[in-house]
C-alpha cells in the first residue's frame, strides 16, 4: 500500500512552539512525546491503519522564560489539533 507523504510543521501553545509530524491513513492517533524519535519506533503497517500525529511535549521544545508550564496538560494537545482549539495555531 502506498502511503501519502508525511506532513510536518509547527503549531503553538502561547509561548511554546510545538513541532508535529503526521504520517499514515485512517483514524487519527495522537502520539505525545518526540516528533523526531517516536516516528522511528512505529511500524509502517500501523501507518496503513492509523494517521499517526507525533507531537512534541514541552520537554522537547524551547520555551521562553515567561512560559507557565502549568498551562500544558494532556488536554492541551488535542486543542492544538483542531481549528476550534483555543490556541493560536493548529495542526493542518
């Protein structure tokens, strides 16, 4: 099966750029961690069934000193994935 090309970019939580990588087809599956490391650990076969969306956590991004880490929860990540989210950018 031929998979579509991976799409990558950067979304934003106020004060923090968040890198992402989308690969595969099917139901979206959010993988929070490292957008660089985790794509290497998931199989091509899994990408035939799921659209994997690898998103960096705050541990893998540069942030300014004024950033309040308590703003980021597991609920933050789905919010940056959709245009209806409350953050300034969203993953397309």
